[in-house]
């Protein structure tokens, strides 16, 4: 069933009102109609977007198929030239090429044909590479803890670090309100973070994936005044997986507009 027919069935379904419904309460009926009209509008919009996505995918698939067909045809031409050349081996040795004008012309013709085919083959392979790159999603974020003044974060019962000063958030995977990055697509992601603090409390933080500790920085209270550290990891994530930073128990970190305590990540490649 196509999307147009599906829309008609949905609209007809919502136009069927239970007998006597409007007689119960005109206000209830009006609210019911308004709510369902809004729902139908949103549903039609979603169906339209789905149709557009399907058209884009079909167009991309057609381009890839045409490119593959062209590449196959060019390889077949090269194979045919190799077969023809095998029958002309005698004309292609050094003596025959330069002593027999006919063989010399054959040699030049074959060289030109091969060079042209190689150039076309390289151009086709480059186009395939560009098509593959154009379909890969772009996901990256970077943020620091303090978006104004100075901040001492911790100790607290809620140990999640919320990095408020967002430098970049391509793909909108990072939520500056919760401090959580949610993977938009399956793939391998690179994460890095840095922490800074003073010697009054445990300094450092833990990288958490789906409530499971991955890597961390740590420095216990010392007499050296302040400490800083950093760490990084590559994690395999499924779409919807969450990654965030947490303090240690009795931990504290410091930040100001110099960006001492930071959290960053980006998609290396999708799966």
C-alpha cells in the first residue's frame, strides 16, 4: 500500500465519529476534533518526510548502480585490449616497433587507449569514494564545565558532570542540560576528557558508557596545591547508547573560562 492510500484510510478512520458523541458535550467534541486534526497533520508530515527519505535513498542507489556498471564496462574494455595485444606481441618488441611503421602506429594507438581507460577508471573510483563519504554521518562535540565565572563541582549525590560551555555539537548528540552524549548511529567513537582540581578533595572523573565504567582520571588529596590529568578511549556504540562523565565519591573538579575540565568526542566511522 503506498503512502497516499495510507493517508486516505487514516483520514477516513478519524472522520468516523461514534454516534451521539457530539451530543454529549459540544466542548468535548470540539477538543476531540482539534486534537485529532493536529495528530493527522503530524502524521501526514511524518509520511511526507518518509517519502522524501525513500526517494533520496533510491536516487543514491541508482547512482551507485550506474557507477558500478560503468566500472564493470571499463574493466571489460581493458580485458579486451589485453586479449588483442597478445596477438600483436611480435609487433610490440623493440625492433618491430621502430622498423615497421604499421607496428609503430599500433603501439601508439594501444598506449593512448590504455591511458584513456586508466584515467576514466581512476575518475570512476574517485567518484565512488566521494559517494561513500557523502553518506557517512558527521557527529562531533566538545564542551567545558564552566560557561561563566568559576565553578567547583562536587562533592554531591548527583555525580554526573554537566559540561555547559559547548564549543561544537555537530549531529546534536550531546545534551548540555544533562551532560549525556547519545550515539545517533552505530559506530566507533573517540572520546577524550581532562580534569583539574585542588588538593582538598579527590580530583578526577570517570567515563561511563551505559552505567558501566570505562576509563578515568584520579588523584588523591596531596600537598602540591593542584592537579590536572586527561584520558581518552575508542568505544563501539550502538545507536541510543549513552556516554557521560561522573565524579569520584568525595570528588571535586574545578573549571573557569580557561577550560581546564573538558569533555569531547566524535564518530570515527559508522558500522
